[in-house]
C-alpha cells in the first residue's frame, strides 16, 4: 500500500471511529429534545468547534496549503448541507428512536457501493428480522435506509468538493446544516433540552461530526468515494459494540451472524484491485498536491514552494497503466 493509500486508510478509519460512537450516545440524548433539535445541535456543535479551530491555529491542516472554496462551489455546498447535513441526520435520529442501537448502527452499511452488497444485504435481512425481544419497526428501518441514501448522495457530492480546503468545507456544511435544522425546530415549536443535555449534544457533534467529517474529506480526496465508503464502513461495527455498554443492549446469535456476513461484504469491497490503461485529459484546476507523475509541472519564477502546496495548474494529456482508485485524477469512464 503506497503512502497516499495508507494516509487515506488512516483518515478513513479515524473518521469511522469518531462517527461510529455517535448513534448510541445520540440515542441517550434523544428523549429530551427529539430528532430535529438533536440533529441541529450535533451539526451546530461541529460547526462552532471547527470555527474555533480555524481561529486558533487550524490544527487539522497539518501545515498543508489548501485550495480555497469558490463561488462556483455554492451548488455543491447546498447539496451536501441538504442531503448530508439535514435530511440524513434527521432520518437517522428519527429511526434511532424506533430501533435498538446495535440495529441502527449496523444498518449504516446500506451506504456502501455495489461491491460486496449482496452479502451485506443478506446480513441486513437477518439483522432486521426481529420477532423476539429487541423491538424493531419497519418505519424506523426505512428511516435509517433513507438516511443512508442521503449520505450516499452527500458522499458523491463531497468528493467533488474534496479539491477544496476540507476544514472550510466541513465548517460551512456543519454550520449551515445546524442553523437550518434549529431554525426549522424553532418554527415548528419543537421541544428543547436542558442546558446539560444541550452542551453534551454540542460536544458529541464536535467530535463525531466535525472532526470526523474533516478526516473523511481527506480520505475522499486520497481514496475516492467507493473505497472511502469501505473504510468508513467500520463505523457501524464500532457503533454496535459501543451500544452494548452505553445502552445496556446484548448481542445474540442473530446479531453475530449478521455482523459476520456484513463484515465479509465489506472485506470483498476492500479487496478490489483496479488497473488498466487509461487516459488523463487536459485540465486546469486548483488543489493541494505534491510533484509526482500526475503533477510534473514546473514553477517558473517566484519563491520556492513547499510541498504539498496549492495553486492553479495544468495537466497535459497523459496515457499510462497502473493500479489506481477513483480519486481526484482517476474519475474516467470505463
């Protein structure tokens, strides 16, 4: 695994860890405020925290120069705010009210691409057939599935924004979604939580949504949407494990069988190897990069730039054959 893949994998797994803990803890917070207010507070906490990080040294940039967000990105930003920041969290929390924490966490795997999906669907079918003790609800399952669909759309829109500064993109998304959801909550007279629960929800949002989304944006840039989804698929298993001590839930043979099948489906997705002769068309764009085969341009005049750096640059046509992912420079047709 090359350095970019290693970095992308680490970013993706770290994002999954932080996001995976959110469903069990969010379920504890729901009784006081309901899904709309909770979703708004989670994203507002993320946005305010990231804004604070930007004002105090931007620790997630790790010394890397990034391309700025541009006016032309407004449509994509609106799309990720609506699908990933408002509809997705609301549907997930609405479903979470009706389902167990283990079940809701594992159903996030619907977010995966087609590779390995058959095995995952069989596992999900076993998981959702609940005639016994743990309560399940068709509406709740459909709500979580709808949330996964929203996040799948958000994932693909976000990949197109992965050229841009991930901290700025995430801050704009989380603040926009948080303020939008809380405005709707105020207009519809939703129940608001106590100060303690409010602060706890903001903190959970900062960790599980803010920091997680920044790391996920970096993984998207390095791995592409499909492979990033594979690494992020660790989140449901993390959530299912955390649900046991946090919510007092127990796994049974049905949970274990379904989890094993779904993990096998994820493994099939991650084993994919993609290599063929392909052509890079001529293009001009701006993003953070280092000089290598795909970035062999020369800087004429001006100061010596440290790597990675960001600026407008041209890619000349190039045809070659090597293993690659569907990341920034390999979104060609097949």
